[in-house]
């Protein structure tokens, strides 16, 4: 059963958004993925969000650039949590999308990650799913242990570099 729906405003967002898909694959979370635009295909975007619960979706990840209304529009019509990814797509380098996504009006939250933060969006989705799916919570524990051992290795490397000064 697909647990996550990934939506992006354009295929030009793919280079960033694919990192969310890759991360979900690493955790073996099933997902569906779509291009739908809040402005250019408004009905399609609403339809995707309105039907998400019926398809078994538990979390929505939405990325968009420019005047990035997609995550908020999806959040407006679903009870599911929406994680928003501001995409660096214009001469404002993602600040436009960041403000559009993070500054949601009271009542319609969007959990906003960093500009181009698609990997973190997927990790947050896994953590949310871990509230109910204990196998995913355990995978997150292992993921953090792995990260910690990588930092230990980096520390060892710097200790060695420092000795060689
Ligand atoms: C947004 O406008 C999309 O999410 C994309 O980041 C940006 C540019 O879209 P294209 O003109 O490349 O289709 O809606």
C-alpha cells in the first residue's frame, strides 16, 4: 500500500524532488509521484489531494518553486499532513518559494523544510509514519546510528590531519 504521495509543480523540479523518492526507497516506503501545478492544473492538484486518503496515502510531500502555492493548496483540501519543499527555481533562489510555503495562514499548516530539502522531507515523512509503523521507527533508529558512526569516522580523520600538521 502506498503511504506517501509526492507532488511537484513541474518536471523541472525533478532534480531536487528525486531525492525524496530515493530516500523513501531506501526506507522501503511505497510512494506515488505526480506533477501537478497549483496554478496551471489546479483541478488536477485538488483531485490528487482530495483522493489521497481513499488511496491509502498517509502523508503528502509537495515541492514547488516561484510563487509556490502547491503545498498549501493541497493542505487546504486534505486532513493529511503536508510537508512542503521550497524549490530554488527563480532569480530569488528559493526565497520566494520558502516564504510562500512557510508563511501559511493559521489553520492550514505545512511542515516546511529547507530550500531544496527534499531528503529531509522524506526523512520527516518516515519519522511521522514511524508513529504508527514501528518497523519504520526502527529503521530510523538504525539510520541515526549509521550517521553517528560516519561522524565518528570524520572525527578520526580530522584527528589524524591535526596530528600531521
Ligand atoms: C513552479 O514553477 C514549479 O514548481 C517550478 O519550480 C517552477 C517553474 O516551473 P516550469 O516553468 O519549469 O514548468 O510552479
